[in-house]
C-alpha cells in the first residue's frame, strides 16, 4: 500500500513532488473520453523515469507473438492498443534552458485532478535559465466533443529580471510502445506540416502480415498565445509551431493549445480525415479555452447527476468511489458499440489494452445501474458483432460453435498462454450470462430474442462439443479448464465453469422457446442438438463435498495442503511477487473468487447455509491478488450479514489504485475493477436485487459511515436511495411510479 | 513415413538427387566425434533450401528468452548449442561459374555414409561453366584425433575441352543460428589470417548478461593440392586460401583439406589456443588424407567389435540398428565428463542441443551394455558436477535440495515452458534411478557410496519438500506435475512421478546405511529428515484402479473419454500436427509411456498380471509421438510374450529417422531415441536382466528374422549372444568365467 495523494472528496490532489512515483502519478491523473485518452505525463517533457502514453480508442496493432514452443491453436498475434501520436507536447525554454523537472526541482508544486469537472491541473515554481517562474498547466479531454483535447499554459515571471520565454507547440509522431515483442516501432508518419497557429500530423500503423486493418490517426493543433510566432518546423516524424517573448519581472503570459483528432475508424481516406480536422479546427476557432471547457464540465455534471454516490463520514471511501466512477466513465460511456472497456483503459499498455471478460462480468452490472440501457446494450452488440471471430477461435481448437476470446480487439483471440487462452473458457458463459443479466435488469427482450439468441446458440454449440461424457462417473464433464482463479491452471471440472456451461444450455433452450419462428429458422437448432443440450443440463457433473457442504473449486482441490492465508508470513504477500509459479499452482490459494463468483451470479439460487459454508471455506484461502476479487467477496459477505467483513473488503476494492494496494498502479489503473466499489455499495450494503422484475433493497449502514446515498437507473426511472442512521429513504427522482421491495416489505415509489 | 535412402547393412546410401529433401539428407549424413560434428551439408555451397550446421561439443550460448507473461521461477535464458565456424567450405568455380547443385542438376549422383568406417562420401557429374566434370567429396571427423576433420576433393574433367578450375578453401565465421529468439548473431570473429596452405580463424561467443562463460573456438586449416596456390584472402569474418589450375580433357586433380579445432574449454588464452592449433597442424603435416583416415577407421572398428549387432534375414532392421549405434557413438563416447548426449546430438539446432533426462533414462542402459563402465560413470559425474546448478533450480521454485534441470548445459534450467520446467520433475527420479542402474549393472559401488550418495540425498531433500500431505486422503501426494506423457500437463499424482519419488527416498535411506562415516558426516542427513523420508515411503499415494487392476496415469485420467487410438482417423495422425493443444490435453492419448515407463524401470517388481493389465490398457491409448516411446513398449511387450507386437514396435523405433516416421528428421536426428533399438533387442527380444548381480537371458527370435547376434559388456567380460532358429548360443569373448541364467537355467561361460 502506498498513498501519494491527499484524501479529498472530489479531487486527486497532492502538493508533494515525488519523482520516484512519477509513473504512479501519471497513471492516477489519466484523462479520457472513450474516444481517446492519455496518461498524466508532463507536456513540457521530462528526462527522468516516465511512461508517456496517448491512446486512441479502437486503434491497435497486431504485434508478432513469441512463445517457447508453438503448438496448434496458439494465436498468431498479440493485439495491443498502442501508444500513438503525442500532440500535447509544449517544449519550454527560459533564457535558452529547457524546462525539465528532472533537472530543476520545483517548489510550490501541486497536481490536481478535478473529478467533478474532469480537469487535470498542474502548477509549480521552477528556476530555469537563471529566472524564477511559476507555471500552470491545465488539460481536459472533452466529453462534449469527442475529438477535442484542450490545454492551457500560464507562466508568470516571479524574478526581478526579465526572462526570455520560448514555447514550441509540438505534435510528435515518433512514439514507441514499451511493450513491443521485437522492439519495433508500430507507426509510420504519412504527413506533417506546421504554419502559424496550426500544425498537422498524420500517422498510420505499419503493415502487418496478419491481415488486420491498418489505422490512420490524424491530429491538428491550434495554438493561441500573446507570445510572438517565431517560426515553424517539421522533421520526418514531428511538426511544431514556435513562439517566443520576453517576460518582464512580474509579467504573465498565457498559451492555449487545442487538438482535434480523427482516425480511419471514421474516415476512409486520408483526405477525408484531414478535411474533417480542418473543419473541426475551423468550427472551434472562435472559442477560447474556457468556452470549450464549459460544455465538457456540463457533460460531467450530467454524468454525476445520474451516478454519484455520496458517502458521509468516510472521506477515503468517498474519494475511492468517485475516482473509480470517473475513470470508468472516462474509459467507456457507450457512445460507440465498436469500443469496449479494457482492463487499463487509456492509462497504460499492460494487458494489451484489449477487451476481456471483465466487461460482461464486472462492468455491465454497473452500467445497467447508472446509465441509459442503450450503453449496456452496446456492450452486448460488441460481442454479437464479433461472432465471426468467435467461430474462428472455436475452430482453432477443433470445436463447434463460438468461443469468445479471452483478449481481443476484433473477436479473434490474441493472448498466448495456452492455460488461459484455450482453457479459461468460463468467459463464454460469462458472456451468455450478461445477456440474461441485461434482460433481467432492463426487462428489454429485444436483444435476447434476436442477436442474443444467436450468441447463446453458438455458445451452447461450443459447450456441447467441449464437454465429454465420463463413462466412469456417468456424468458430463469439462476437463482441462482454468477458472477465474488463475492460481490453479488446467484443472478438471472447475465448478464455476461447469455451472456456467450447464446454465447456458438451460437458458438457451428456454430462450429458443420464445424466439419468433423466423429467428428460430435462422438459428436452425436441430432436435438432436436440443436433446444433447438437455442431456448435459440433466447430467452435468458439479463437484460437491458432503462433509463440508461446499462446492470444491475443482477436482483435487480438497486434496491440497489446506493452510489458510493467515499462515503465510506477511513478507511473502502478495504471493505472486514472492513465490514461484509452481508453488502458487500447488497451493490452495485463490487469486479471485471462483466458486464465490458463481454464487454471486446466482445468489438467489443457493440456501443461506450453502452460501455461508462456501464463503467461510474459501475466504480463508483467498489472497485477492486479482483486483477483481475483493468486491465480489464483499457482496457475498454483505448477503450473509458479515457487515464488517463486507466493509473491509470494500475498502480494499474502492481504493485499490488510490492506495496502490497491488504495487502495480504505475503500469496503469485497474479500470475494470473500479466497478467493484459501486457493486459493493449497491448490491452489497444496500442489498439491491432484481427478482422477477422487481427491485429489492435490504440495506445496512457501515458502522464507520454516517450515511450513503446513491442514484440508480431502473426501467425508465431514476431512483435515489439514502441510507443513514435513521434508516433507508428511497425516492423516485423521475419516471413512472413503481413498487419496490424494501427489506421484505412493498414500498410504492411516486 | 518417407524413405529416401537405400536399404544396405552398413551404408546410408542413395543415388537419387532429391533437392526437396535436402535438409533430411543433411541430417542423415551428419558426422561427429563427440568433440565436434556437423550436418552433411555440401562443402561447395548450395543456394537452395538447406540448413548448414557445425557444432562444437560443450560450446553454447544463453539466448534471451521470450515468454508471454513472465512469472517467478521462469528461467532467464535458453541455452543453445550454437552453429559455429564453418571450416569445411570449398568454393569451386569452373570457367568462372560457381558449382552449385541448386543451379546445375547433377547426374551420376551418389551420397554414401559408410557406417563401418565413418566416412561420408559424395560424388556426381555436373556441367559447370560449359565443362562437364565429375566431383567426389570425402569427409571424416576423426575418432582417433578429436581435433581433426579430414576432407578430400577429387575432380575429373569428363569433357573434350580443358576447364579452368578454381577452388577457395574457406573458413567462414559469418554464421547464424536459425533458432535465435531475437534474430541475433551469437559470434564475434577475433582473428583471421590466410597464407599459402594455411588459414586460421578464431571466433568468440558474444558477451551475455547472464554471467555464463563466453567460448572461443579456433580452427586452422591446411589445404594440399597439385593446383597452383594463387592467393589468399580475409574479410571481417572469413579467411581463405585460393587455388587454381587448368584441367585438360580427361585430367584429374585432388585437393586435401584438413582442419584442426581447439576451444577455450581446453585453453585459457587465445594465444595458447592458437599455439595448440599450430602444433597440431605441424604434427599432422607429413601425413596424407589416407594416413589420417587409417586410425579413424581403426577406431570405428574397435567400437563395432564391442557393440555390433548382426541381424540376418532383415536388412531394414540391420541397417536401422547400425545407423542408430553409429550416430549414438558419434554423439557421445564418454571421453569427456563435461559433455553429454543431447536429443539431436551434432545434427541440428532443435531442443537447444542441451542435456535432457533422456541421457539417464534411455542412453545410460545402452552405454552400460556396450562400452567401458567409465563411460557410463562419466555420465553420472556430469550430474554430480552440476549439483550447484541443481540447488539453484530448486531454490528458484522455493524448494530445498536439488532439482536437476529439464534442459541444461551447466546445471541451470534453461527451458521456459512452466508445465515442463517446473513440473516435469520425474527427471529428478530418473537421475537417481540411473545411479541405481549403474551400480546394479556394474557392481561398482564407488560412485553410489560417494558422489552418488550426495546426489541422492539432495534429490531426496527436494522430494521431501515437494510432496504435501493430504489430510483428506491421509497420504503424501505430488500435485501439479507433468509425467513423461507430456500430452497431459499439470496433473495431480502422476503415478510414475509418485513412484520415483517414493523409490528415491527408499533407495537413499538404504544407501545412507552403507556409506562411510566421513561421507555420512558430510551429508549431514538428520534423524528428522530420515523419519520424514520413511514416512513418505510408507505413505505415498499411488493411484490404483481396482476394477481394471491398473495404475491410472494420474488423478482424473479414468474420467477421460476413453476412446482408443484406433478410433482416430488416420489423416489426423500424428495428432500433434493436426489437433490443437487443447484437444490433445483433454484426450486420453499418451505421447510416450508414463505408467509403462515405470513398469520398465522396475520390471521385476510387478506381477505378470499387473504388467499385462497395464500394457493392454495403455497400449490402446498410446500414440508414440515421442520418439522415445515405442522401444519401451516393445520391451514390455516382449516381457509379456507379445512377440509380434514387440517386433512391430521395434521396427518403428529402429528406423525412426531412416524412414522419417515423425516427419521431422529434416531438423536433425533423434539421437537419444536411437538407443531404443538396442534396448529392444537386448532387453526385449533377448530378455536380458540383471537380478542380484546375475546376468539373465530369455530370448526369442522374431519370426521374420533368421538370427540375431549381439555383443555385451558385463562386469569385465565381453559376451556374445547369438539367437537363431536352433536356439540361443552364449559365449564368452573375453574375461573371467561367469555363471549366467539362460531361460531359467544356469549356464557356465568360460
């Protein structure tokens, strides 16, 4: 754990200059608007350790894989959302010396990410070129205009003498990924020009041998300042406008830079793309930084109105949930069904920046609760649109139907550890479950009876081919799988995977009864198929241990050396940073919920005793070394009335990045885990459930809190729930009247 | 299966020019003398598809690894026996045009590897530069002088006009590995010179970040010919002597090239190394190619006298076993305990050219039977000398004692698939078993009571830390292992591994009772340790299925979809070239014997019924896609009286490369599998066993053979065994009288 920012309800703020935590700072102050985003790196440049990164939604590169010993079915490339053109650069010289905080230690330093407004501001005093100046940088990535990034620089001369100030406003296409299997650059620059206020740079991803599309990214900048325009420059990979002036003692100057961005995802030709940039730059020309900022701030206000969670009496918890929602919404707000939510969003390179099952399992439930249903529906459409890739993945394994990928941009699997790619197939069940979850929450059957039925059918075809029948046990089984608990690989009969397989087949059979005849005709599920699916449903092997009344995570789990986490010396935690992979695999330690994940999915299907026995058993072995883990345990703890445990696990989830719990936030934020704190408050503390279309709450108030309040979207209504020491107050903010269940009693909302 | 060479008892010969099988031809005509070796590439160069390779025993490079997601315990480098200086080059021009069989299709083509003499000869007629010439190349790698390679070129002008012949005798240090993770070159050239008859080139492996030693290799060539010396040349990475002359119609000319080699393995400084080369070249100066060849041929005669196996009535089988013994002895003949037997020997790059458990499991039993015991003892010493590396490997996994590596040059693990490196730990048991095997065969306890006791103790310490106690089953277990059957990875309780673990501990406890007090004091095995080891011996879990009376290969094996290999469509075999890794892992198909391997090790410890039930069960699921597999099944089949099955499996093993069964001989030969044919004849067909120090035979004669005869070394005697249609004739070639058991009856040998 490492806390480098102050606790504040609406801000990520620090006045500490901490170059040793530069990467961590960059991660924490990332900005994005789902169309593009960047880490909070310094626009003036920094020669110390850093990780600059500007990312463009849906723009990726298929890096060539490297594996020890290639085997059939291994993916051919590893897709990566790549670091692209850095258009934020503002190189600053004072009396000929370059501003570089690695060389000139700042004073009066302040970093401040305003979560309410979506502005990242930075100010400090530095002595450069013999002069003492105060610098302020502001930056936003507009949620009102998806192509726009605004920057403002303010400089004041604090010294007694005049200072010569030079500012180069640069677009830099000479970028590298830290993560490149062959240390190759992924971009070619096609066009670069600079004149007066404007610079333009167009880059294109290099050709690849895999037949995936190349992407073109164009950026046009406009720089406005009272400094004098002194020249322009281009190199093979950069374009810049140069400004200069002399600051008298006490004098101040401002510079505004705005950048507009367009990519080949929206424009077929380079000409059309550049024309659009010219058009956009022209449209914005008359507006100041403040003019451009206003609709952006209004956009955030609207988001917060639908989704804010207020916690009184615990500023740390308050800051945690707001930071999480801010970064989650920055990553994805459902405006483009071609986009998705990658585990690091726009905040780093790790995980390749692609789509994981995290989206369906952890993010969808939150978007359902805080945003328009069309946003959630777009997440489902993303998978439907990638069915062709999912067929390929199944075929690569020699199997029928659709296998949705573990990691992807285009539907094709692009991760290359066999124990994950080939075996962590529960993801197919999670994607099926998301269809149920959407339908159950929204009551909208338009997806499940059309696109959803197709997705479910193809997933079911996969499951029916992937299971085998064990003559010895007279049961259907799934061998050689990896569950969500990746600390036990390549197991037989992972309870969670078997359960999802069985459930998917059951649900698909049920959906097939409801679809229209023309949909059914296209799906063409034969009676033989249905019989086989029903046979699997009726006869699936689900591990159960009678003595403990628990579901063993997999065959062999109970034969392990079952020592609790409490027995591990604290200097060996997290075990993934101290133990060999071998030792981890043999251990009983659970990376993230596997059985507990299944109990969460079907929380009403288990008896309180079953839930208690399983929670008590697994909690003692769970190391929560996936950021996705604590929040789900928190919900089950809350369900069982283990309030203190639920709150303890919430704290870990809510401030995972703020307190750098896993010591890896320097790589980027844990975006998909950020949903956990909302889920814990709403599903956990407030006990929100949807049962047969009816909304239920059964809240408790954490002891250390005075109150909490959240807003929830449900079937056309906006509902506000306040839980304080007096009790629970549910009110209807908008929408038709509704009867809900509060702690077991009906309540009319008007 | 693909047979490109003729069947001949003592030769690998073909008159077919087959450029499409160039790599296969190169593999098959490899030569070596354990100190150095090379593929049978063309010295004159070849611009078509080829894989040149010259390898120097014990000279390797730690290539940087690439893995998908690095985890603790993964090796940092992948050691490779690398392609080195090519000193064989003889570039030939006729009337200015270069000889290149990729461009001038030859006639009267013949390739001939003489197994009896160890000579690789090649001849052909080609039209080059408008002339028609006949070329003969001969090559040997001396087994009498480890530093020496001899070459002879004979050219005859078959045309009517005179032809201008130019020959450049080159040493080429500009070599690449095909297998290089980062496409890097591994060598720097330090020194190159050429003058008159002589050329010299010294290369050094590039610096590496892993602290492993760099190797220097020096080569000096002497070229003698009646052609005129017309010049010399050097480049940054080559040195050459140039010769030329005019061949009248019908005229002939010869050129002899001899090369001597020295490496930094034997000389500390570059100066000492070069001085040794000068000395060697001087010593050999007065001798012709034929003079140098004679002791080499005598050396092979002596090897064959000790080890030849004669088969009458089956030339294919005869050729198979001789080719195997030839290549095995070329790879290793025990003269240097720093060397070992890599799976591809000096015939290719695959498997990194390092030491595997193949040595102990498959090679040692053959060397025990056909060569001086000191050769086998050197194989054991190799592991003892690498104990320090084995400690490191165990520590990397967080375990005590010694874990011998899966793949190594220096004792440090250098393979990087976790399911193999971390988990295929049965190798530790195989290395322990080899100590028993040597002691049991030779009666020599000098190793086991000294170095062997240390190796056994450290392996036992590893096992005792690697097992865990299952409270549920009240048994010691080994979870997360991979047995010899690598088609089932990361399993729990692999029967073979558990058995070897238990056996090692038992054997070590027994050995510890016999060692001298001073040895025991150094080993310092505590009473607590001994008690724990005994507890594991007494209470190890060994899977057993009562219904079938078999040992299940691992937990879960019997739950698989148990369809026999016969059900796999033949166009899907071998499955590793047709099925995804996922499908293979889930299948019941056995790559190579796992339970059967254990039954072989302890063949007298199982009842005939146990052996039969297990063989019958596993044989139907075994695809033999490891070249190490069929021979062991053949021995068990022979033991059970399944004579036809034993012979069928022998055929597959004996001609694996000759008939290119696995369609991969182009990469190099399956050196360590070549022991299989000898084992099948001696242990299988002849039923050779050592029981309490007494030699037993129980032979049968394969139906299609007239007779077979082999020579065996045993405790100071050389014994000849002839099995023909009249029966078995055992005679003592040399050594003291001996009583053996022949088919259950005592027989005095005098």
